[in-house]
């Protein structure tokens, strides 16, 4: 249930990233940590950690406050 909600939140964020040439892929949810992969322009953006913390994490925590972190993985 929690993963479904997180995927729904991510689906709302993706169009904003797409408008700047980026994208976001959900990888997994484990121990209240969301693992994602930023791609496109977001993948090499020098401030991607700020995007993750102040954009993606805050958006997810607004609806799922139990989420403690969002981690970008390089696969």
C-alpha cells in the first residue's frame, strides 16, 4: 500500500522533471527509504541532491511522513 502511494506521488513529480529534460524512476522501497534513479538532465545536474531533498523527499513526506530518506542510485 505504501509503495503504491509513493509511486502515485512520483507520477505527479515526473512531468516537472520531464519539462527540464529529466526523468525519475522508482527502484524500490526498503526500511522507509525510497530508492530512485534520476535520468536525463537530472542525472548529471550538479544540484541533484537539492532536487532530491527539497523536491522529491518533501513531496513524498507530505503524504507519507514515515519516509526517512530518498536515495538516488546509479545503476
